[in-house]
């Protein structure tokens, strides 16, 4: 029973912030696009949470 419950929670959980960042950055089509996406991620403060230990 608990195995089924764990499987359902994994299926319906929202992706973590880090997972969303990786998907967004790896979807870049070129070097310029990659640089722009990296700047966008840093500007939105995703890395700030990890640096502050939140």
C-alpha cells in the first residue's frame, strides 16, 4: 500500500526549482541563447537561495 502511495506522490509532484532550471538551460539552441538563459536564471535569483542556505 505504501509503495503505491509513494509512486503516486512521485507522479503528481511538481518539479523542483533546480530541475526546472536544468530543463530551461539545456533547451538552449546556441551559445548566445545559452548565455542569455544563464543570465536570466541568475537575474531571477534562483542561485541566491542556495547561496543563503534557504
